[in-house]
C-alpha cells in the first residue's frame, strides 16, 4: 500500500513539474540563453526543444547538458583564477608606478647631464682660449729660438767660410813658396861663388820653407773621396736607402751594381772641411757629374757650401762608376771611389803613376793588366797591437794592426764582391805586395793560383801608414799609394775624367 502511495506521489510530482514547466515553457524559451543552465531546466531540457530544431529531443537535451557543463567548468576556472588575476593587476600597477618614477629619475639625470655639458662647454671654451694664447706664446718663442739658431748657424757658416778661405789662401801660399824655393835654388846655382859665405843661411831657408810646405800639404790635402753616411742612394725599382746601409750586390737606379763598400773613420789629424751640395755632404775633391756629363770636383761646384767635418764617412765602387743620390733639389750623380771607367786609357796612366810612386826609378811594368780589383780572403789573419790574431773580416775602423816597423791605425774598411776570380795565397791580382825586389802584384810573386767560382766576398783596409801585414805578407792598403800621397793623383784623375 505504501509503495502505491509513493508511486502515485512521484507521478503527481512529475506531472506537476511537467505542468509547471509547460506553464513556464514560453517564458523559458524566450530567455533560453540565460536560463538554459539552471538545474531544473537542465533536467527538463527535452521539454524546451523548438519545433523547428531538426535534432531529436534526446540530442537536444544532451547538447544542452554538455554546453552547461562547459560553462560551469569555465566559471569554476574563472573563479579559481580570479585571485591570480587580481595579483597580476596589482603587480602591473606597481611596475607601472616604478617605471613612472624611473622615468622621472631619467628626466632628472638628463637635466643634470645637460647642465654638466653646458658647464664643461663653458670650461672648454675658456681653456681653448687659454690654450690658443699659450700656443701663440710658444710660437713667438720658437720664432725667437729659430732666429737665434739661424744667427748661430750663420756665424758658424761664416767661420767655416773663413776657414775655407784661409785654406785656399794657404794653398795659394804654397804655390808662392814653391816659386820662392825655385828662385832660391836657381840663385844658389847661378851665384854659387858669391853666395858661398851665406849658403848655409839660404839652405836653412829652403829647408824651413820646405818643411812648412810639407806640413801644410800633409794637413790640407788629405782626402779619402768620401760621402756622408746619411746620403740617400737611389736603388733600382724607385726605392732609396742611406749610403751607410747599402750592401755589396745592391742594384742602383742607373743599373749599376755595387761591387765594393768602404767605411772610413777619419783620424783627427787628417780632418778636412767637407762641402755640401744641395744637402749632400762629401769631400771637396770628390768628383760628381753635372748635367751635360761634365765632371767636376765638389769644391768647384757653384752651389757648394762649407759643411764642417765628419768623423765617419762612406764610399762605394760600382760597375757604372756612378752613385745616384737624392739631394734637396733632385737626383745627383756622384762618381764612385775608383772614378775612372775600366775601359778608359787613363787607367793605364793611373797604374803607371802608382808604379812610379811605389817603385821609383824602376822601369814601369803593368802589374795588373786585367784590372782586377784588390781584395783579400776574409780568413787571412792580421796581428793586433795587443798580440791577438784576427781574421781581416773581423777588423774594424780604429783597430791598431801590425805594419812594417810597428803598428798602424785602421782608418777604413772595404768589402768587395768578386766573381770567378783567381787568388794567390788569398790575395787577388789587384793587391800590391812587397818582396825583396819591390812592390809587385800578388800574381807576380810566383804563388800557385787558386780559382774561386761564384760570387766571393773579399776584404781590404785603409791604414794611416799605407801598408800592413796580413797572413805574414806585407801589402799596400786599398789606396795603393797611401792616404798621404793620394792627393798627388787628383790632377791625373781630373784630366782623365775630362776625356770621358
């Protein structure tokens, strides 16, 4: 009985619900989008399916259920995420506030930077004004110093000019003295009987004049035909380098090849006034080529000026007999040490002159018909004043080495490069050596020849005495006649060069 009552109650309730729902159906369907997810409506959604909806009642109710389930899930998620969203909004507000304050600080920094820039610009302008005035003051000071240096230089050049003039005057006086000596000797011969009581006085006068002339000649005519080491030598290819850095074998701008390099350390007792031509400093007797191939001595050049003295000087030998150099106004052609071309007839005159100086009174013999350059094997030893023996390649200017009768100072060193030559006990045919019969070429002494092949570097020296001992043999230095008699050959060279 109770079960029937319960069933009847359920049916009544359901019926009431359906009746109620049908009563609300029009209002619910009009507001379907807002009420479709209410619990009662979700349970009775099949009652609200529109007549024109093609879905079945069950599909309509199922779709509504899934829709409401998703919406409920979304609401749950939004509800759960709301605190996080609120926190993010707060953080965003805080960051915005911080950035606003940073922007304010940035504006303040920019204003401070602009202020300091304006301040420093003002300081800079004032400093630059002071700097300009200081610079002007230094400029005036440098101008004053330049004028002082110019005055000192002018005074020095004037003094040098006076010395050169004095030297010229002394040279002129030598000619006068020579004439006086000739006259005195002639008078002694012509009036020997009348002058016999005072002949000793005349001879004494001649002796004094001769001694003075010899001393003066010995001082003012020394010349090694040298050039300052900083002179720019023009090389093939357009490059240039200082003369002191030129090497044997270098090719020069005119195609000539350097066959020998000479370095001189001029003894203080043999200093001579040098001359400068367009900034190139050289010995006054050094020869150079003017435009038009005219050969003149440096002292005779119209632009030659006195240039004081230098202790260390240099020179070269080349296959072209020329040394192209760069002066202040352009290229100049200086002659090398030998000066005379190998194929020039005057070279034979030179050799005859040398033979006569070395072997006075003897018939002239051409000791070096092939004109071989003088060179010595670098391993041949010379004896030093301190007793050591050194190879000649290790000798430097200023060393004191053994010579006949004692020791002599090396005042020049020569490096030579020969090709396929013959050496006689380490000496080339151009070296003069002494035997009991006099001075001869090394090839004339009778030693066994030794042929060398390829390029061979040899050495030689200039000495104050004009000779030295190497390998146990007495030889002439590279000047052949000695520096004290080298000036005697100047006229010979100048005459020969005029014929070139």
